[in-house]
C-alpha cells in the first residue's frame, strides 16, 4: 500500500492534514512529531509521500529536506507550512520539495497538487467553499496576540526556571467537534500522554484550556522544577498539575492583559485518569459545533520536554474577542 | 462621621461578615508563609483563634504542612503572578481537618481543593498570597463509591460470562 507520512509538531495540524487526504485513497498514514522522528519513519519505509511542516522542534523541515538528500531517501516531499514568505517557497524547492501548500490545508488543494504531480489520478472535485472559514485578518490578529502573550509568558518562565524556552508559533484554527473528538481520542488511546483541562471565563470570553504533556517529559520536568523524589504516578500527577498551572496561567494572563480582561479560572480536571475522554465530549455534543482553537507546542532547550497547550474558545466568545481586537484590524 | 463614610463602614462590615461566614477557607499569608489573616472556616476547623495564629508560619502551626512542598508551589505564584491549583486527587489535603459530621461524614479527614492566588500591592508587587480551601470530601466520597461500584460490576459481569 502507498504510504504517506505526515510530519508536523502540531497535533491539530496532523489531524487536519490527514483529514484532507482524499477519502477514497487507500493509503497507510503515519505520523511524526518532528524532523528526527520523520527521518526515522522514512528510513523504515513509512513515507513514499512526505507531507512536511517547516517549523518544528529538534529538527525542522529544511533540515529534513537536507537529510533526505544526503541519505538519498526515496520519497516525494510536499511542504505544508504557514510560512508564506516567497523565499521559503524557493528554498524548499531548491532542496527538492516537489510543491508547497500554505496552511491551513484543505482537501481540494491537496487533491490538485497530488494530481498535478501524478501521485494520484483523477479529476479535481469541486468542493463547496467553506463559508465559515476564519477570516485571514482575524487569524493574523489572534496569532499576533498569542505571540505577544507567549513572549511575555516565555520571558517570565525562562527567568523563573532558568531554561531557554523555545517559543512556539501559535496555530489558530476553527475546528469542528469531530476533530476535537479525534484529538482527544488520541490522548485516550495513547498511554504516553497525560492531559489536564481547565475552564476560564471573564468579560464575555470563555473557554477551556487543554494541556497535554508527553509522559517521556516527566523526568526532565522533575529536574526543572527541582523535585528530588522518585517520579512515580503520584509525583507525575503533581508535575502535570504544576506544569499545567504555569503554562495555562501565564498564557491566559498574557491574553487577558491584551484583551483588557480578567479571567476567572475554574479548578483543573485531570483527563483520562478517572473519566473517559469520549464520555466527557459526548455529554457535551449538542451544545457546541465549532470552536476557535489556539494551539501551542512548547519545547525547552536542552531538555526532552514536549507539551501542547490548546486554548478552545466558545463560539459566543469570538464576537467579544473580535470586538476587542477591532482596533488592531483598523488600518 | 459623614454619610458616605458611614456607608463605607456598613459595607465593610457586611463584607467582613460574608468572608467570615462563607463555607470556604480563606487564608492570607506573606512570602514566608506567616499568617496575616484567616476567616471563620479556618478558625472553626482548626480550632485556633486568630490571635493564636497571627504572624506565625503555617509550618509552625500545622505539622502536616510540608514546608518545602508548599514553598515550591508558592514560587511561581510570587514570581509569575500566577494562580496555582492543587486538586485533592494529587494531595488529599493541605490542612488535616477532622471529619466534623458524625452522621453523614464518611471520611476521616476533609479532602481539599486548594488555590493559591497572588495578592499584589498598589505597585504591582506580590507581597502576600491568598489560599482558598474548598471542602471536596463529598466529591471524593462519591468518586470512591463510584469506582468501587464499577469494580463490583465488572467482577459480576466477569463471573456471569465465565
């Protein structure tokens, strides 16, 4: 079977790309969280086609392309990135990528590109344009305020923990409940991650922050937070809560100050520990359809710490946020 | 006294009354953990009077409070002006308060959810921290009961299918 490897550090982006693949295309899909993992999968023959992101921790997309050339790996590479600078397009093509698709990817564009390069036969199916897609200006705006919030948060974190924080590039997307469901099921299925969620509300804006920490990070998190005991289940829960408190708190504080709001935070809930995730979502299914998601993937320089922070805003909140951000949108 | 000053006093009075009588523990400590003030909930459950505790540290007053652990939690609150949340699942209690309900209290001790929030001065510095203590005993009891029921149910199902 034809194999497709999706290499992106963002969980949401990986889901979105895999969802955009043609439905009637019998392929085996593999995932990689960063370039190093991607190269490993390629060497195992898991990617006749590689859908590659550029900005990733550990090993970025450019380095992956270089390594593919050096190791002479047989694969076709399509870069899918939010980096829309023309120089990025040129650079990746020089490095051997066959095409470049801007994020967020949609099924139609991907199909066109696949047909164009003869990877897939067939006609381009006309798809209804997504009327509710996020306005690019608004997306930029959200991305910008998240960047600023992250900058402030990162600075405080770095000073307190004495580590260099690799600032993530926020992913801003409108996501459907079904996508959220898939993402959470992933958490449930894999025992290798732990998650905490916490509600926040204030000034007409409300939502939930979801913090996901890969279990392999625990030893290093313990080191950073100067915990000397052995890292057992109980200590892991403690570390998870500490890390969640710090990252959710700093990020929300940063956002709130820019939106000129104050958020009240509810008590955090550990997901997957005592209650199944699907149970949590299905109880809520009829209440919401789509939501604004801001996703951040963090890394700490010199440490094996991988975590994701996803902020999900309710639909109603977006009106208030757009209103608050209106001054940024004016020319 | 002017009217507005009298109004202020009245307002201050009922606000204090509310803080004193609310069924949530409120403690204000300084950066060293010395108790600045606490409310009726804390007084009742600990059995210590405000005059007994003022300017003593939590670590002196309560031997169960792990000083190093609490200081670790306080650090981000002071330095990042960030709230810290601690759930009963992670640590059943901060203060060892005995069960006070002879009939409906099923546990020996009160399970607690804790929130540490920074209190900033007018210059934006964090000099004090407020600790809020929620009684989670009933939630913990139900959760334990639910889990026990699930285990029994699973066992029964297994026996039936065997």
